[in-house]
C-alpha cells in the first residue's frame, strides 16, 4: 500500500511503495557505494526528482 513520505533532500511529499513490489524507485540501479552514501547522508528516501538528479550528478562525477 502506498504511503506518503517527505523527501530527505528537498522536503517535498511523494508516494512511496517500498513495502510492495513495483515501487517507482526500483527502476533505478544504484551501486553499493551510492546506496551507502545515500544511507549515510539522508535519513530516508529521496523523491523521484531528487533521486534522478542525484544519479545524474553521480554519473557526471564518475565520468559516465
């Protein structure tokens, strides 16, 4: 069942279904290093906008 969360980066409200298969975030593949960094720097999930921006920033930083 979807729940509302506040993004740990920007504070916007977004829908999260992390307890069910098919959450929107499952379409993204993150390295273990990136997942570790997210867990160390944010208290909870990021909204779709912030997660995509974070992934893009990481890719640029790593030369992808």
